[in-house]
C-alpha cells in the first residue's frame, strides 16, 4: 500500500514509500483515507484494520483487532471521520 498526496494549492504530487507489505494471496481494499492536521495519513481497510502513516517521520503504525483491551473491535473498517476536537 503506497499513499499518494496531491496538494490542491500547489498542484504538487508526492508519492510516499510503501507503508504496508502486501500478501498477494490476500485482497487489500482501502476504504477511506483521512489526512489529519498533524502530517498523518489514516487509512481504513476492508479486512486488515487501520494504518497510520506519519509523513514527516515515515513511520507506520498498524492497528488491528485483538482480544486485548483498547484494540479495534474489528478489522473491517468502512469510513473515517475527523473529530473536530
């Protein structure tokens, strides 16, 4: 999975390095992309949880369902919405 950012002010396109390895025997569907105010991409997937990519550091965090408290309740995420607070 490789994010591409288009700056609507400057019309510049930035292609970022791959943020997740892909198992070609598995279908990956990105359902929603949210860009937060802190240089991060949040990407929800149909079956593979949530990815956070920091554009400044190049680091990726992958959130998935587990039985641990505080984890996602499912890996099937359809949409992302930015909390105004």
